[in-house]
């Protein structure tokens, strides 16, 4: 059985013709016809992967982008959802990133969408587009992108909305130039706050983004300044296995990406951390064991150096006392 769209049934030629017909209706003046067409596109772009390129070839991307700023809430929600479904195809996803005004329209919808679902699907669409590595810098440089994702992460009324937002933040953070941009916009404070809310359901997602941001100086300093270390050490000790591994990743990244001050702030918790690492070396995953070994080596070396410095200082102090105090002279 072939794809059915508006009564059209058949194979490749019929699918192409049907896609062209639906896109033409999106660009027409009949509002009800437009509503029906965009709803059909939403459905078929989700259920039939073959139709996605036909829709894109027929000008569907540009037509859907134009509908994102419509005053009709149903059309707007169906348009962004259809665009999200189209972006599942890697070829079409790349074409969306190259479409003029697509990013502006998606970000406008993210901030001013008529429904919660429209905003959430705008965030999900942005997350999908950020799979394209070259697009991460483009989005990160946009004056609204990071702030709008952070606003959705903070204020979304649903768990799904917050999760879609943090997925976008994660992919943005993978691009080095975006790390300080995210820190500057206040991402660390929001992520630490979510990490502290153990029942938020976003602890592991927050830790994953923090582990990336910790690899830049600005991120490492901000994480320490947000008083996150005690909670990270606590999660490492008694959290669920996945959370323990994610907390380990943050602590290791702080030691690798931060300056000496950040490293010594982490090393302050040396004994608690090493005790937890010993446990992970026994029961952790291969990934956790590898990271635990790496962090333990760094902390043990630091601890040995500190003991050596303290011993030298004590000996030097004793010598100074013996040589300089007349009360020690015979």
C-alpha cells in the first residue's frame, strides 16, 4: 500500500505530486485549506520518512518557516511540528539550517509561541538542527538563542519543555566558542540550581552540560563560585550510579579545565572524593573506572606534593628557628 495524502495513493510519482499539492496549499489564501494542508504535512512527515525530501524539494521548508509567525495558533503549532518531523532526515535538516530566516522564525516562536506545545516543539526543532556541527556557532552567535533556551529551561511549565531546552544547551556547549557565551548568559547558575533539585528529573542532564562547561576557565570558575562542589562530592558518594558517573565527569573536567585555584578547591575534598573513587573502581562502568583512575592520579599527586611542601616548610621553619633564636644558642 502506498502513501495516502489527501486521497492520493501510489508510489514515488504520486508521493511527489501529493507533496507538491500540499505545499502549494500552504502558500494559498484559503485559511481553512491551509489548516488542513499543514495538519496533513505534520502527520505524513512523522509517519513516512520517504515523503520528507519530497516536501523539502517542493518548497515545504520555506512555506513552513513562513507560517511560524502566523496569528493562527493551530497553524503555527502544526507548522513547527511538521518542520521538526522533516528535520529527522539528515539531508533535510541541513537544508533547514541553510534556509534564510529559519533561525529567526524558530527563536521568535520559542519566545512568543501561541501555545506551550509550539514553544516546546520549537526548542526540539532547534535541538535537532544543532546536530549539524557547523550550525552550532551560527546559533550561539545569535543574540536571542542562548537567552531564549535558558528562559525555557527556567520557566517551561512542563518537564518535556525543560528537557528539550537543556538538550539544545548541551549541543550548543559542544562548540568551544559557545562555552563562555553560555557562562556569560548565566547558564551555570541555572544548571547548578537544577542539579540541587534532586526530584527535578534533570539532575543528570544538568551534570552533563556542566561537565562540558567546566572545560573552559569561565565555566570552571563559575561552577566553583556557585558553591556546587559540596553537592558534586555528595552525588559522587551516594547518588544513583548514572549520577555518580556524571558528577565524576564534572569534577574531572574542573581539574582538567580550571586554573590552579579551581584545582585546589576540588582538592580540598580530596579524601571524600578518593573514597568514592575507590568504590567506582570496583562497581563502576568501564567509562567510570577510566575517569576515576584519571582523577585519582591527579588528586594523589596533588596530595603528595602538598605533603612534600608541608614537610619542607616544617624543616625550613625548624632550621630557621634553631639558627636565629638566641635562646637555642649554647
